[in-house]
C-alpha cells in the first residue's frame, strides 16, 4: 500500500502531538528523515528507525512547543516530503 495525503496528515498530527513511536513506526526500517538544516546542501539525513527516533527525541526535548503548521506535502511513488 502506498503513502497517501491522508496518511501524511496522520503523521503530521503525530509530529504535532510529539507521538514519537507513531512517527517512527511510519518509516520503513531503513527509512530516511531529512532535516533542512545541516552540513550538506540538503541539510542532514538520518537513516533507520533508531536514528530517526534519537534525533526527534532530541528535537522535542530541545524545543518542546515545536509545531508543524501550514505544511505542504508532495508524494512521488513511495516517497513523501512535507515542508
């Protein structure tokens, strides 16, 4: 089953609710999470559920009131991007 805009909305809600396990489970075991800021032109890439869990736990601890609003989502095949 492919990713849908509805599913991406559910994942965005998990981000806004800081539901770390729901977020992590939405990624394939070898999935990638990109942060816009980082040392590379694309920002920083975190591969695999453990790396994603770690970086998001750190982000939520550092910015406890973080929210993703006015998000725009694109889907191409099995890849999805929200900004």
